[in-house]
C-alpha cells in the first residue's frame, strides 16, 4: 500500500491499481510487466460542466451515484453536479493493506452515503469491488448508479476493439423516444442512418449508445482489447445489479480520443423530470430509474481485470463465469483463458 497526496496504490504480484480520494475514481490499473494504463482518461477543469468545476474532474473509472448525466435546472441551481455528487467530492480512506482498501463518502446534497471495498486477487490482475449506497435522507428518492470507466491514449487508438454482451439499444441523442430509434449490437447508425460497427468504430461520430445486457445471461461483461499493446481490460458483474451497457465514443480531428465502457442501472442520460415526462421509466422492459427508501441500503458489485493478449491473440468472443472462475473465450479459436476467481455475493437489499 502506497499513499501519496490523495492517491492510494494497491498492488499484488502482477499488477498495480490506483484510486484517488479526490472524486473517488480508479485512475490507474496496469500490469507490472506492461506499464500501459487503459484508464488514463482525465478531463481538465476547463472541460468540466459549470456545475462541476468546484470539485474533482472526471478521470479514469468513477461512479455516477444518484444520477447519470445532467440534473434538472432546479437541482443545478442548488449545487448538484452532473453525474452525481460522489464523483465530485472528497472520499475518506478507512481501511487499507497491500491489496485491499475500504473508502467512503457522504454526498449531502444527493442525500447518499457510499461505501466501497476493493480487494485485489493475490496473484492475478483482478479486483473485486463492492459498493453500498445508503439513503441518509428522511425521504425516499429516485436514483441511478452507473459505473463510468473510460479508456484513452495510449491504450486507445484506431485498432482498439470493444466487445460485450449487449443486445437491443438506442442512440442517446434520441433518448426522448428510444423505442423509435432502435439499434442492435454491434451495429449502430449515425444521424443520417449510416451504419457502423461499435466494436471498432471508424465513423467520426460523437454519441453514447445504450444497450440492455443480454436477458438470457446472469452476468454482464465488457472488454477492450488493444492489439498495439497486446492487452485486454475487462469488467464483469451480475446482471441483476447492472442491466445496462452504455458506450460513449468521442472523436477529435477525426481520431478516436475517448471511449466510455459504462455499465449501470440506466440507459437514459437525462434528468429524472424528463424521464418521467417522456414516460420512459422503463425502456425495452428494463427500468431506467430505481427508488431507494429513507434509510435503505443497496449493495452492488463488479470485478475488473487485465491480461496480456500475446502475439497471436485474436480478441474476445465471450466472458464466462463458472463456479466463480472468470474465463475469456478467444475469438475464432475458441480457446479458454482462465482469468481468476471472483465471489459475488447473493446480497439482499434492506
């Protein structure tokens, strides 16, 4: 365990992970034999929304707790930042050792308390994250939770490939009527109905595409593979925790600059007021908002992992979990690669 300023560094035999108490983001996750950090994304202060500038900037993998996207006009006027308050404020370190930590923050404006436990596998580049959200308000409220990992250079370039178990989705620019603007993974369309492949988009088009996790699967998963760096970053979680996958792509000067590998409880990047007005509390039979009662606690989990691709690696076809073992299935060859063990709990909400 290494602590410098607001940064906390965990490490095991093969990898290093870093979290920042200023905003609570995971800012670095890399293999010791390969220093490339897929989570190198960071916004400068001047790129932040006006209602976020007083706090932490977006970076790496942060949690959108309370809401995803913009608050309403009235909420902005009371100081609520975009993407929820926890990503914008200070966190406190409670427990730590070489491979694990416990941290928390209280978002007084959102009325939410967030506790996070992170535990790295002793041997492989795998981290199990558990987060408990408590409503500290005397009133219940609507809420959303979205995990917001974003990849950037040098890991991200024009050859980086995204894979996941997404199915039906829509372009968030048409979020008022998502059922009238359906896309099906991995094919998306731009404003002129031109189709392109979201796994490796060569289309200079900035948007977010939201999909439901395959309803037949118990787990959701996302991977990003960099052929240039022979490295795979991946996430896996229980579908009952997060049933949406949200893929942000941002180009500048015709070159891909950011890709968000987001997953959460919603696919609607809108204020609650607008979601209700548009009668979009459910889309594709999946909830877009949830209700947390006064004093209620909700616990959700995910695991993130890294592994080297190797010279002849063909990419990811599937991620499987059997008896707690995460396995990657290689594209074309069908080769199974054991990544490590994760023990998701059958937690209940109380």
